[in-house]
């Protein structure tokens, strides 16, 4: 299996100011200065419109971005990074900033001074994302990391695809994946498949689903039925409910009538803590029914409802990102949000694959290596359809806001001999 890096401990031995100084060598903004428009003279004949953008280049071009310290004759690895840094949402801006810092940290940790990280802001809107990727491609980017939101990915995809440039995006919307776009994200499909498969191996054969009537719920519902079929589990019922209305009594009663021995509850927060009691009140025997969850359960507040204790859900190993979190905080002075690891892994993956020939480094075969890669949150691999498969653990909810690993995350995608 290819690994992103065998050790990251040495990077943070340097003070934050030293890291910032080194990163400044390789971090460049894609923003350009606007030239004031000049009215044409009378009788002026405009030049012909430029033809379609050329397809993937086979060699460097003089007008592509180079830094003063670039070795003569070498072709730098130009990486375009698109994030909603100026989004109208403060939370989104904060997340984008943290992901930018994680990308910078990965760049430094790679030790590869031939990588140029070119940044662009898409504000989270499609037209801005399309403009951003055009600027990055004009500067020679041979792979795009980001954007974050599906509408931005959809806008970036055709522009990058026309130049043969792959995209490592962070969206969870699989409809925008494929044909050169790879989603390096946490997909609920992986979580559902993992927990349903594990439950089946533990003798849970009759399952029902309590799933919100939302786009997220649509994805979970489809994955639930597919995973149940693959695991030889019978779906007794799937009830959809409105999270905003909090109408859970009737769906809970309908599920209880089907007598399942497992119930997938694709909900987190306070509503989750109301669903479990509603199911028990409707007649389910908690001693005979196992509650199952998705990644939304990966929250210490879940344990506030005693009836959820012992329930299973799939997620990365609890300590998997501890080292990354500690090092991020030591460099930048704050703890990173969960999604910051995606940006770190994306740039680390680029660095790992950057030794190939220029403008042929990031091929479909190298990106979709079936052996996968080892990232901050565990192993992952990119599929030919653009989705990501992750090696997840199965966790059990414990009292006091803790989780116990009941089935560890795999360390390889290779099948073990029986």
C-alpha cells in the first residue's frame, strides 16, 4: 500500500515563524490585478475571439507561473487550491481558512520544495469557482484541490476536464464525481455500509431505518437498502421524518410494528436523543434491538441519552487524528475542524505522486491505485467513478461522552486469506 508519509513528527520541531517563512516560498495567490477598461477608438475592429482552450499540455510553457527559486530546467508541480475564503458565512470562512492552513502544513511536511501551491477564492458560488479554476489553469496548475461545495465542483469540473486536469474535491455529493473529479471526503455511504455489514456479522438480520426527509437522508436511505442487500439483511421498514417538524412518534410506531432487531437512526443532536425513547415507548425492547448510527453520531453529546448507550456507528478511529490536531494547534495556535484533515491528505497525496513526468503525474491509474493510501483519518482509496472508499472503525457509544472501538479500522484494502 502506498503511504502518504511515514512520519510527520519532524516538521513541527521548527517554530511557527520558521514554518511560515518556508511556506511563503511556495504559497502564491491566484488573484490578479484588474486593468481599467479603455473605450475603443471609432472604427476599431476587435480581434477575433480566442479558440477553445487547449487540452492537457505535454510540456511546460514560458507563461506558466514560476518562482525565483525554481531550479533551471525543472518543471515545478503547480497545484491549484480552491476554497471559499470569502464566503458570506463566517463558519464557512473559518473552515476554509483552517483547510488552507492544513494544506500549507502538508506542503511543508512533504519536504518537496518543487511544489507551488496556487490559491484561489470561489466564495462558494459556481460562477466564482469557474473563474477561479480558469485563473489556476492559466498559471499552469496540473491538478486542482477543492472546491468544497457541490455547486462549485460542478462549475469547476467541465473547465478542468477540458484541459485534462484532475480535481480532488471535498464535496459529499456523488452526482458531481467521476470523469476526472474525485471526492476526497467523508461519504455517508461508507459509514452506512460499514455499520450494516458489521451488524450483519453480529447476527442482526432484521433492520429498519429511521431516516430524515433531507438530501442527506436520501443518500443514506439508498445506501441503507443497498448495504442491507449486500449483507444479506432484511429491511423491515424505512420511515422518513421531517427534522424541522420533529414528527417522530408515528414513524417510530410504524417501525416498532415490524419487530426489527436493528434500527439505523440517521440523525444526530437533540433529535437523536428523542428518537431512541420514542422507539422504546412504541414497543421496541432495547435489550433485543441494536441501535445503529451514521457519522452524525460522532459527537460526545450522543451519550446524554442512556438508550443510545451501546449503539454502534462507523467513523475513523477516535485517536487517528490526535497527532495532526496537536501539531496543527502548535503551529497555528488553534484546534482544527474535522474537515481540515481532508486538505492535509489532498496535498500529501499530490506530493506523494509528484515524482512522475510533468503534466503526466496525476493519471487515473495513479490516483485510483487499488491498494489505496494512508491518510490522517486512516486508509482511503479513490474509485474509478470518482467516489472515495475509507477504512472505518465501528464504535460503540459509552457513558460519559466516550466511544469504544468494537471493530478496528482496517489497515489494508487487500483481502485476507481465509
